[in-house]
C-alpha cells in the first residue's frame, strides 16, 4: 500500500488515501469521493481530471506525453506542475505523493 495526500483548492483540507502500486490516480481520487470528473475515461479527450502535483513530487513522475501537454493547455487553472490524473499510474516511488485539486475541479455529481 502507498499513501496519496490530496489537498483541496482551499489549501487546508487534506485527505490521505491508501492505494495500491499500479492504481490509476484518477480512479483512486474518484473512489475517495474527490471532485475529479475524468469524463473521457483516460482517452485524453478532455482535461476534467487535471490536478496540480506538488513541486517536490513532480520530477518523480514520468514525463507527460505531447498529447497530455496539449490537453493541459485547455485545462482551467493549469500550472507548470499540472498533470492529467488519468495518465498517472502509481508506483512505489510515489508513496506520499502530494496532489492539489484545482479550484476549477468538478465531478459528475456536481460536487
């Protein structure tokens, strides 16, 4: 098991979530009830699963593909360390990963 620390857009609310190596970050967030939509189901036809990776963790992720970078250009509130959570599969090296949920996030339930 590894732990992912999700920080809400207010910067104060944290949610520690347990995950398995190999789990997809979007699926982990959705299972924890976090407001990430991911309506394209990993096909990168949207940017609704956009997250901001803490700068201390960003370089531990594999480099984003050109397609992912193109989709991030469409994401509201994107930053230098933004990624699409549907494109991140968790590894043992990511135990303790810190992820910020952007203000513009939403989910299918309208939360």
